[in-house]
C-alpha cells in the first residue's frame, strides 16, 4: 500500500478529523475511502460513456445513415448521379 503526504490548512484538517470521527475510522482510512469513492465514480462515468457509444452505434442501421459506413450500400436507393456539366 502506498503512503501519501497531504498538506491541509487547519480548518480543513479539523473538518477531516471530525468526518473521520463521525465515521468511526482513522483520518487515513477516511481519506482512503474518499479516494476510492472518487475512483469508483470515475469508472462508472467511463462505463456509462462507452455504453452510450455502444447504444448509438447499434442504432446506426436504423437511422438511414448506414450507407455512409458501408461502401456496398452507398449508391443503393439513392438514384444515379447526373452527368456533370462542363466548366468550359
């Protein structure tokens, strides 16, 4: 387990000591749980982000824009290109 040195002003240290006492644990353990909760929160946010990306990816075929991703279907259902006009 790693050790960390932190510097707090006296009111912040007093608040941390009171919070740890209310939780019936040491200040060190209180800070460790605080850090663990933050890590879990960040992990959940990351998982939620990727779940949303996956959800959006699965709906691509349903929104009518899948032809942009699949070259074989790019021209199907879109008609034929018109003859280009000369710039001369």
